[in-house]
C-alpha cells in the first residue's frame, strides 16, 4: 500500500456559519450559494476567502456546509467557534471540478485508519477553486496541554 502524504499545520481560532444537514452531498453548491447570499445580505459578517467546506461526520456519514466568517455577531445565523487545533491536510492530486463524495469518503477512511494519531469524528472536504483537500483534526490530549 502506498504511503499517504499529509501536511500538518496549526490553525488559530476560527468562526463558522453552518448550513443544515445536506441531504444530497452532490447539491452542496446550491447550499453554498444560498448561504453566501444570506451572509452577505442578512448579516454583519464578512466571508473569509472563497473556500467552501463540507463537514462530514464519520459516525453518521451526514454532511453540512461551513463558511468561515469574521465580524460582529448581529444576525440570527447560527455561528460556532472552533478553538485552535492541529490539522492534518491531504491534498488531492485531482481538481475539484468533479467531486465524487463516495470516493472522498473512502479516501478519508484510509487516512483515518492509516494514522497513528487520535483523529476527531468529523473531517472537512475543503473546496477552493480547483483545489481539493481533506482536513483531519487531531484530538487534544488535555493531560499534556
């Protein structure tokens, strides 16, 4: 079996606005456009970059769309903050124009099983123009923190 190349980075605290559950992951672009429009017209938040993130739960297999934002929280849009964390990034050699979510889920399971680290129950499919990445989050060991 070929080795899986992962890049390790540390993220600072970030804030996201999430969509509801995506019943069909292939329709993520519709949810993306709707949520971006709502953020721009109905809130005081600003979008951070042009990335779209589909968060997948390894327990349920369900996904939801996340958009990173900054600004003053004066809106009814539900936000949540993610504390600083260490992230493993797998960069796809293919372009994101034709996303095959079932193949990405298989790839994600291979990365999770092949890692000797404790990884969170959710991972992100990050779409940034033609780039596609999978982000895995290392669980903090609070004994050593």
